[in-house]
C-alpha cells in the first residue's frame, strides 16, 4: 500500500507551546525595541510631512486633495487621520503605527518560518529581519511601506492555512481580506500575488479546487482595491519624478532595500544558497523575492515604479531563505565542536526514553548550533551598525533640516512676525511650507505672508502665491525667510517682484544656515519723519 504524500505546504511539526510562541514573540519584541530606540533623532522628511499634512485636513479638504493627487494613499491617510485624532500628532505618535507594523511583520515572519520549516528557522528569520537597518528606517517612518510588508506576510500565512482545506470557502475569507489590505497599503505590493499563485500551483497543481478558490478569493479581495487602481491610473503624473531621477544601480538598490550594502549582500548570498527549485516551499519564497521586482521592471516602459522602498515587501522572502541556510550552516559548524560530538554520543547511547516522552525539537537540544546562529546574527548586527546610525540621522543628504530651522526661529519669534519661502532645491517652498507648518504647529503664527490661496483650499500640496507681493506684505515689519538659496543671494530662485520688494524695503538682520536650508530675519526699514 502506497503511503500518502504530505501536502506540499504541510505545517512543520513542532512540540511544546513554548516552541510555538518563541519564533513569534521574540522577533516582534526585538524589532519593536530596535525600531523605537532613537526613532526621534531624525526629523520628519518630505513624504512624512505630506502624511501629517493630509491627516490634518478636514474631511472636505482631504476629499478634494484625493480627487487630484495621492488617491492611492487614501486608506493610509484616513487611518492616520483617525490615529492623530486619538493620539495626537507628535513625531512619536505619527511614527508609532509603522513601528507596530514592523514588529507585527517580524512576528509573522517567525510564524511563517515555523510553519514552512521549523521553529528554529522561524526564530532566526525573525531576528535577522529585526537587525536589518531598513527595518529601522521604514519602521520609523510615517508612510505605508511597513504596512505593505506586514500584510504581505499575513497574506502568505492566510494562503497556506486556506490550502490545508481548500474546498472550504470559509478558509479563503481571511486571505481575501488580507489581499484587500495589501492593495490598500500600497498598490505595488499587489505584485506579491504572482508569488501566491506559484504557491497554489506548487501545492495543488493547475487543475484543482484550490486554484479555482484562490482565484475567486483573489478577485474578491481585489474588488475593494479597484477604485484605487482606477484613480491611481488617472494620477500617474505624480510619480513622474521617479523616471526623472534616473535608475538606481544594483548597488544602490541593495543598499536601500536592506539598509546596508554588506548586510544585503550577506542575506542575498545566504538566501541563494538555500534555493531548491524542486521544493515547493523554497520555490514559493524565491518567487516572492524575484517576481515582484520583475513585474515592476517589465512595467517600466509604461509607468516607472522601480523604487526600492516600493519593493520592501520582498525582504521577508529573502530573510526566510537566508535563515534556512544559516541554521543548516550553524548545525554543521556546531557538529565540529567537542560538546556537539559528546551530545551525539549521548543521543546514540541505548538509554530507553521515558514512557510517553515527546521527541526534543528544534529550539531545545541543539545548544552549540544555536550559539553559532546567534553569533552569526550578532556579527551581522555589528556590520549593520553604520546603517542603523544612518537610519536615525536623517535628514539625509537630499533632505533639508527643517526641524533645526524651526529651532533657530522659535526663540526669536515675535507676535506679528510673518514667514516666506524661497529656493528651488530640497523641495523648495512646496516642501518647506509643509515642514515648517508642522514644526511650528504649536504656535499661533507666523503668518504665511505671500500666500493668496492655501493648498488645502485648492486640493493640492502647493499653495498659490501672491501676484502682488507688495500688497500682501503691507503692514508687515518682520519676515522670516526660509530658503534653499545660497548664502550669497538669499533671494535667488524667487519671483522677481518679491525679490525686489525684500531687497529694497527690508534689511537682513540675522541669518543662519543648517543642512539644505537658510533661515534669515528680514526687518522693514522704517521711513524717517522727513519721508513720511
């Protein structure tokens, strides 16, 4: 009689409840700790200021904005708006959801590794994920990339659970819900569906109930995302800058995806050593790692979305494959130690097992191998320290330090002061206006003197500025100029009439520069009695 073959994605056996929980809880807690340590050392950057700004809008203003730009981020902005209403808009509050999403992702990676391979592989994968500088970088950022990553892992787990009993439609409901959540977090993350298809075919073949129900559940989960796809297609111009910035080199892509070139190369090398195309589990993970970038690259002639942070959700596949190699190599290295050889002798000794005793499983009984695994993880953590420091020292070279600019202004502000913006680099007035509004949000002023129509009133991130600067500045005696123009000409890259007004009627009495931005106080010269 032929013995039934195990399901291609049958859960790996494991023993105690502790072995079940550790691969989830330890990576989640470690990731949360690593992400939160020093998260406030770096200021918000341009896109995070956009998140806060959108979340601060009224319902009508947000609806107007989304009808013109950023419709694909509507679920994230609505979530952030509700979050801010409950917990405030401090830097920590804005970033905490991403930190929690990264911690959840680490726990889910541990659970997925435990299910596919062993509790030990899950624990190593979760810890490897936790020490990646990119995890800190995007776990500290008020943007949706951490959510897309977490939902991608949750989708894999929901899919594998549904494949256990694919004929039961209730098993597919959680999967369909997660598919919707993936699309709502970031549309590019929907390319992970190609990897899910590989998993289904590998588990059940091309003609099966599983394949049919997977397709139906995927369509059902995609229906709530369809409006975002439709609106996003109409707003593709807002990501036109990706093509203008030039292509990332392979070196830059690896560095950005993992947060460190050397850690990225190490993870990729370990992952590739784990590839076994004949094994469905590893084939699924390889598809998860490679098919989304391939799909995005194929779409580049139509729409360029090839940005490393858009593909952050492929990192779990790489770390799961790398963890398998790391565990295997650790066991081989540990087998060379005298302690391991002695343990092997004890295991093979004819000592009867206690009645009813369970076999010892992966998290216990292989101390030497665990010592090697944890040592390797510690070495990788040391290699990644520069990346961890960099993740906490933004603004990076392409961002202006608007937090320091606000700190320069704050003790010198007086009632009735106004503020103006200039320059073209580092985002110019469009970015500076959002950033300084956030950094000075607790103050009543300064007045944005040269604005005639606010961005929130026109459904845009950009305001309409005065055609007649003299009229707008009437009665204003002190203007703070925040500009990326060079020190030799603070009024460069500014409308001619405004520059002439500021040069002719105001005197620069104070100026100080920080990264990417200069802050200057301009005081209007008072006419003498003879001139009045």
